[in-house]
C-alpha cells in the first residue's frame, strides 16, 4: 500500500513539474503589416549566448507558437530572407498553474533596400494574377484579377469572388458562413451595414478584399488566445482601398423617372484619409422601400415590401482616430421620412365546434419621420485597459390612418372575388345573401398620432491583470411616448355609430450595471476558466389610457387634434371602466458562474466543455388603477438557469476542418404581473379582454446539435444542425367565441404540450475543376411543430384544447456561373406545408418557384441583365390561392462620358403578374391573406460618378 501511494505521489509530482512553457507572437512586414512565414528565431541569453534556435511555425491565431526549455530573460533575434534582422529583449516569467506561457508581442521587420541598379536583358512577361490566396486564416482576394465593366460597383465584384454568395437583401456569405460586418480599410462603415458600400463604392478603388474572424485583442488575455475558437468571433469582409485612394473623394448621384410617376433619387459622397472618413448618403424613391441595394431587379421579394412605400432618407457617417490608435470616434446621424400604403384582405377559419368563417379588410396609410444619432467611441491608452462609450438618441413621430372592415359568418362563403362579402354588406345591399349567414360585423375608421423620444447609452471597460481580466459596464435607457387615437365604429346590425377617443401616454426607464472577473488555471492536461459575474437592473414603466365615449356629444364631430388639445374639457366623457393607469417596478439581481474546460491534446482535435449556471432574483411590483379602484401586487421569485455546451474542433492540417457542437439550455419566463390584476376590458367592440389569473412561469428547454465540415482549397462546405425546443406552461391567450353575438373574449393562460423539432443542412461546392466559374448551393430546412391552444365557443364548458400538428420542408437549389462579364444563376425553391388536426381537413400545400437570372454584355458597350421567374402555389383550400405568376424583370445599362456616368433603363414585372399571398396556421385558426405591393413599372435613370485621388508631390 505504501508503494502504491509513493507511486501516485511521484506520478502527480511529475505532472506538476512537467508543465511546459510556451511562447507565441506575430511577425509582420513593417509596411504592409502582412504576416511573414518561415522566420528563423534565435533565443539568446543576456550575454548573447545562443540558447536555442527554431523556425517559426503558425498555430491557430499565432504566427509563432512554440514550447521553450525554460522561462527567463532572453534576447530574441528574428531573421528572414530579404529583411534586416530584428531584436527584442523579453522577460518570460513563470507561475505554477497560472503563468505558463507568454507572448513576445508583434515584431515588425524592415525590407532590405537594393543599393545597386541592375540592368536586365529585355524579356516578355505575361502576368497572371491569382484571384484568391490563403494567408493563415485570412482569405485574400485580388480585385484586379476580376474583369468587370467600368461602371460596376462593389456588389458586382463581391458576386465574382470564389466561395462568396450575395443574397438579394445585401447579406454576404463566404464559404457558407454569414458576414457579420463589412469594413472599409479595417473600419466600420455605416455600422457595418453592407448595403451602402455595395451600391456606392466603385470596384476600381478596391485593392484587396480580406475575409477573416475579427478579434478585439484589447480584451484578450493570454489564456484566451491559446484557447480561442475562431468561429465564435464575428466574420468580417474588409474592403481595402488602393493606396492612391486612401486619401480621396468619391461619390455618385442618381436621378430616375418612370411610369405612373415613379421616381428615384440617390446620392453618395465620401472623404477618406488614413485616420478618418466622413460619408453622406441620401435616398428618395417610391420603388425600392428603404433599401439602397438590390442584386436581381426584384425589389419586392427580398425585403418583404408588402406595401407601396415612399422613402426619403439622409445618413451621415463619420470616423476619426489618432495616429497611435488610442482613441476612436465613430458616429452616425440619420433622418428618415416614410409613407407606407398597405392593403390586406384576409380569409380566416376559426376551429370552433362549429367553424366560423371570417373576412377582414385593412387599408392603411402610415406617415412617419425618425431622427437618430448613434455612436461607438473607444479609448485604449494601453493594452491592459479599454474604455468604450456607445450613445444612442432617437426621435420618432407618426401619423397613422386606417380603415378596417370585418365580418363573421356561420357558413363557408362562395365569393366571386376576395372581399365580395364585405363590399356587399357595407355597400348598403339590404337583400344580400351574406346577411342571412352573418354573425357580426364591424367597420372602424382609425386615426392615430404620436411621438416618441428614446435615449440610451452604455459605458464599458476591461482591465487586464496579468492572466486575468476584470470587466464592468453601466448602461441606461429612457423612453417617453405620447400617443392618441380616434376610432369611429359602425356595424351593419346597428344604426348607431360609436366614437371613441383615447389618450395613451407612456414613460419608462431602466438602468443596470454588470461586473465580471475571468480567472484561469493552466494545468498540464487542460486550461480551466472560472468566470463569476454579478448584475443589477432596475426599471420603471408607466402606462395610461384615458378612454372617452363621445356618442351623442358635441365632441363626436371633433378631429383628433382638437380632441387632444381640449382633453380637459372632455374629461366628463371618460369611460372609467375602460380607462386605467399602470405603474410597474422591477429589480433584478443576477449572479452567474461560468466554467470552461479546454482539454490540451497533441493531435488536431480541440475539446471544450462549457458548463454554466445563472441565478436570478426578480422582484416586481405593480400599482394599477381602473374603474377608480386601486390594486397593488408584489412578486419575488428566484430562478435558476443552467446550460452546458460541448464542442469538438478538428483541423487535420490537410485543408480539412470538422466542428461538432452539442448544447443544452434552460430558460424561464415570468408572466406579466398585469395578468394578475383582476379586470375586464371591452373598449373595442366585439372584443373583450379578461385578466386576474396567477400564472406559473414558462420554462423553455432547448437542445441542439450541429456539425460543420470545411474544405477551403476545394471550396466545399457542408453544415447541418438539429434543434429541439420544449415549452412547459407555455403562455397563451385562450379564446372564447360567442356564436350569437360574435364577441371574442381573450384571457391569459398557460398550456402544456407545445414542442418543436427543426433541422437544416447547407452544402456548397464548385462544379468545374478549376473552381472558378460554376458553383452549386443547396439549402434544406425541416420543421415539425406541435401547436396546442385553448379555443371554444361561449357555450362550451370546460375549455377545449385545440391541437394542430404541422410539418414543413423547404429546399433551395442554386447553380451559378460567373465568368468575366457574364453571369448566370439558375434557381429552384420549394416549400411544403402539411398540417393536420381533428378540427379541419388535412392540408398539403406547396409554394414553389424556379427561374434564371442572366447578365451579359451587348453591342456598343451595353450591359443586359434579366430575371425570369415562375411563382406557383398548389393545395390551398380556396382555389384563388392556387396560382401561377410569371415575373419578368430586366435592365439595360451603358457607361457614357468615359465611364463617369451611366444610363440605365429598367422594367419591373413586365407582364404585370406580381401578387402576394401568404398562408398561416396555428391551433386556433388558419388564415389566407393577400397584401398589395408594387406593380409593373419602367424607369430611366442617370448616374454620375466622381472620384478624386490624392495629388502626389515630388
């Protein structure tokens, strides 16, 4: 026994003293800042005696990563062909389990200048530029290696990059992964919004485009960098400008006019310097919504513009920093005015014991204006300390008018066109057949106005303490709303009109603080992180509604502004049973403890286990007044939310990467304290809301698995994931419908049995051997959802549970060809919806589309681009939704005045077939909806471009 104990002691002691000491760092060109490979590194004692020599090899993020014989004071010598030697004195210190490695930082090496002129014989050189190279973990594209027409902008260049995919909405994917931010010369540009740069930066200004994971080294400690998981960092696309444009002006302006008086006007101007930029972009149009960018001429589908939208907008973006990069100011100012005309028609079947068939028409005009300021400002006096300040202020004003018309029927309708029943009922047809099956009807003419002021800010800091890090943040939020509305109701069943005025002020604020400490222990077999955190948050919200009944009074003929300015004189018309004042206070203390176990391995696999637990103490209080009755309710609860994540990363070193992830998380949601207040609200005709129920917490369990495979050199990428969600005590609004009056009553409740299983798979690969022209992308999504909700008629006791089981599947397949000035994309998309329940006939519906996008040069320098796409629907209960729509868009463009201007002619929806239908189903109802959108138009536009490079002097 003593021998066994002695062996264990010797073994554990050997582990303790066998801990290796590693060094790491970066070696770069002093001018280009590019990493240098294969640098010879020599460690010498302070008397210049050589201790060891090795060649720098990269590992993970590091240019050099190596275990050395022992820590201590050294002179480091760096040598590389074509460069002068570089030296640095270092002091590598050791602390058992804590400081087991150190970094020599960043070494800048200077190229050797040629002293003699050498005369070479005349030779003929044919240069072939590489389109893409890998430099460590960074993908570098050479913009000059791609052939583009002279008027092309950055978006055309991005589409040609190997492994790149540009979505219609402006999102960029590189090798199947979404780019989180677009940078220009390494700096944020309009808060990383790609649309502005894509549509306004000329391709000829671009030198190199780099794609990499952006790491904020200010916040990193040594142990972080050794265990850093690259794909946890944001993927950025960094557009580097040519040297002659680092100090320059660039801009463009566009004006366009089309059929039906459609218009477009845009402008962009930007001033660059190495340490600053200022840019202004303006946009006025009634065809593109609030988007600056579109890749295929179809403005509707990508942005969900299910309305006719007119937008006027100006943004100013600025950045300024000092030469040493210790401080940086990056701020943005915006002004936006918008008008949206929206029309929708909805057919609904409610799953009651006897189904109810509803028709709803909504016609809305909304005008709004928003002024905003935001900033991201930082101060970094040293590598140990950072300070960031992010302010944000906005003012919003809206003027909203709509007319809504609805009716419920006790039998299925046979309308000749969508909306016929409503036109007949409210058109004065007293002999209408629809009156015989009518349950209830309601028409509402609404007018609402309001404004909102929001101010928020956050100050955060991080301080390095050797291997540890202390971080803290303080933030505040303030919001003040003033809303008022006027509703004029009428019903087919009643000759009496109803006028209702409501004044609804709201105010709320929130402030919070967080502090955390990251502590690490470096053992021979693993690195252990321990991160305790504490957070405190307090908030207050005030919400009021003063509801006035104006029927038969002199005020019933007043407008909204007159009612609001005379609200004291009409206070005698307040309906106290439907007026309220609510004040809510919340205090939350959060304590968390995160662990991370990073297992060291000699092979190519990295294994990380991240368990964590969070405790929340939530204290709520509400003071509520309705019908001149005061109610005060308090609540205090403790919540525990654990999570765990297992991750395996493998890099074989042969251009093959694997990533596995397994996650589980438990989250709790407290029901609104307002649900515990006992009240009944019938301010809206045919709609009643009840409350006064003590509801339990909702618990959400989420478990997920994902797998990813990358082969960067061969441009093959595959990823798949599977996610399961289970809701316990899911919060819902149970619905009770009165078949005799058409009154719907909602009350909050919780229900069990809601769960979801979803999966996705994405694959991308080249189709040609050289991987330059043809590319295939496939995206598959599967989802199974079990809906459960309460739904019954007023006569049903007890409440009935409605259950719907829905399976949906979608497949998106795209083959693209991009070569020189030619582009071709063939795409096919299908969406399948299978829904079944005891309450309705099983639904099997398909939405699918297929088509081509094609671009090519024509004679006389004209560029041609067209979109041909067929949209089809099958399987819907109403045959009006089973449609085929063939959409044709095209545009012709030509550069004039030596490329300084561009003339463009475009046609959208040439055959005038565009329409928009949607289908939705849950445990309470199924809905089929039509919404308006922009129809056929043609437009001619002229764009003028200018740029001014820095003038060099000898």
